[in-house]
């Protein structure tokens, strides 16, 4: 990346040229921006983008994606932050330009770790899904072509010829008249997920995919391309971080808006080991309740379960000494020799508290990490019950938790639609007898804290305890003030040469 003290370039484009730069309200972000912008604009665009992605995350765990309420609220957020979202609006060049540049700026900040990349990819995918859902049908083919996706809508004659086969093979049509639905002919290898689920018609190496199913394939392509791009950006990141004008801002961005990590607490030691059994039935989310029961029943957990549950316990306030005592007492009940525990397991517990090895203070797993990584295998109890459990087993588990039949059906419907965090939030509301929990659930420790707040009479947790997660735009903007002051000390006319960015987003 290069900086220039000269007056920054401003693109002055005629109407046709402006449309050519950004022909659609959504894109795959295949080409980095190539204009100059001021450092102040660089900072403002980055902050606005992360605000938007955090709003996407919160709405995704508060409402079922794709519903009218979800769509309306997300559109309102895009309008407020002045990013592109809909075709055929007047003077869309500037919102689309802001969207394009801000994506690449935030890509620099969120390529730095696996957790950051995972979060960034998930929110960008949800944003693309929303924009594609409101894209006019007559614009879809152009968008696919501009995104280098070789998906062609078949003609009516070809559709009529294969109508019976396509309708029988595509459950998503659900009684929709095929003549009213676009069908795309795509290479078989691009539709493997639909093929595995037996939800697509295949012929001569091509899959015939209705419009309702094409979005999953588009999102998979987007995920693949963005994941590779983030890896390439991460390799070039040291060159960007060496610039003292950008490093503070990128560091602040990478720690902003991704939610509280629950790694530090003021209530360390305030929970006794005798309270854990009671807390597990009152204030644990199902994922941790499941792990605790398995530990008590079997007196052992495999590594994935120990990591997930151990870091959760650390987050709710167990000290290192308490954690060592808790795990040792339980494993000894399973006929494990105390010396074997000390030699084989205590090191890992101390390591998770940052007392061994690299001295990394590990943070409790978020919902996103639990859902998307390290799925449980036979004999494991970690993971998300809403994501990883068989529906019938989940139903039995919810019955044992005294959830009403109507409530169970609501939760299972959400799970069927892959709305796992919304299902957990619904479970919270049912087990705590509240109509609206008033927060967006994205962390097991957040579940615990909010539960304790309600059970204590709705009072705020004491000052020395962990504070529940709240929307963070104001604190995060405040966080960036140190970076802002460093940037503001430079003349605002000093420009960032966006042409130099291309080196960091490509091989």
C-alpha cells in the first residue's frame, strides 16, 4: 500500500461509466478498488462496514432470516448507513462505491485470525443472501455473468420438456408452477450438496436447479472465493501493518463489534463448585447443560467437550484452582488414577488459563464457533444440540427439560430452517417465562449472564460481575479515537492509494 501527499484523485464519471463500475447492488468483490481516498474516509468507511455486519449478525439471531420482519429491518440498516441494497434506485453510484471500498478495508482487519475470518465470511454471506433475495429476476442473469458464474437460465421449451423430472426432483418448488419459475442449467460439480440430498434433477453432467435453490450454490461459490481471498490477504498483512498510520485503525477494527469474548471477568471465584449442578439446570444453555450431564453420568469428556465446557466454566467465574479440583474430582469418580490425571490432564487445564505453553489466555467459544467448527462424532457431547442433534433426540431432550409440546414444535421448526441461534433464544424465553428476551443471543456465556440477571429479579449484575453484552457502536467508535487522533494529525487531504491495495488482495 502506498501513500501520497498529493491531492487525491476523485473519479468524475459520466452516467454510463458510473453504471459500468458498479452495475449491481451486490457483487462478489472480485476486483479491489483503484482510486485514492483520504485516511479519514478510509476510517469512516471501515467503521460503517463493521457496524453493518454487526447489525446483520444481530438481526440474524433475533429474527428468522428471509422473513418480512428480518428483510425490513435489514433494509432500514442499509438505508441508515447509506450502503447499496436494491436495484433500480436513482443515484446508486456512491452507495455502491462505499460498499465496494469498505468491504476491502474490513477484509484487511478481519483476515488476521480464523475466528475473525469465520465471523466476517458468515456476515458477508448473510448480506449477499439478503441482496440476492430482492434482486429483480430480469437482473439475475447479468449478475451471474458479471460474477463469473456459468449458470444459464434454460428456455421455456427446454423447461417444458423436462417439467415432470425437474418438479419431481426439486422439493423446493412445493406446488409452484414451473412455468413461473426460472430454472438454471449448471455443471453437476457445482450442485453436489443438492445432489447428496437428492434435491436436483441431473442429466448429461448438468444439474437443473430452480431459482429457489440457486442461492445456496451462489453462496457456496462466494464463501469459497472469499475464504481464499482472505488467506491471500493474510499473507500480505505484515506489509500493511508496518505502516504506523494504518496499524492502529486495523487493530481497533479487528477487536470491534464481534461481541464480548468473556475472557475476563470481575466475578472470578464468586461461583462455588457446589452451585454448578443447580446452575446447570437453571442458567446453562442446552449445549453446556448437555456437556455437564454427560460429565456427571460418564465421569469423563473427550477433548472437544473438555475444551468447550472448560472454557465456558472459566468464563462464568471458575478460578484455575477450582477448575483443577472440579475436573479431577469428576475424573477420579470414573476410576482414573489421580496421578494419571495430574500427568495427562492438569497441564491442558492450566494451558487453557494461559499458565502453560504459549501463555495464551483462551476465550470461551461463541455460538458461531460451536456451530461451524469441530462437529461431534460418535461418543462426543460437544457442539450445538440444535445444529448437531438428530431431531427426534432433540425433541426428547426438550421434553426432559419440561418444554411444552407447542414450544417444542416452534423450536423444531426453527431448527428445520437452520435457525439454530434463534431456536436457542426461543428456548431461553420459554425456560425463563419471558415473551421477548431483549437481546440477540450469540454466546453461551451471554445466555448464562442474562439468565442470572432474570433469576435475580431483573436487576443488573453487580459491578464486580461480568456485564451482559450490549450493542457496541458507541464504545467501538470511542475505541477508535486513539487511532483517529493519530490519523487526524495527518492532513486530511493525504490520500490512500487504493491502486496499491491490489497487491494485498491477489497473488
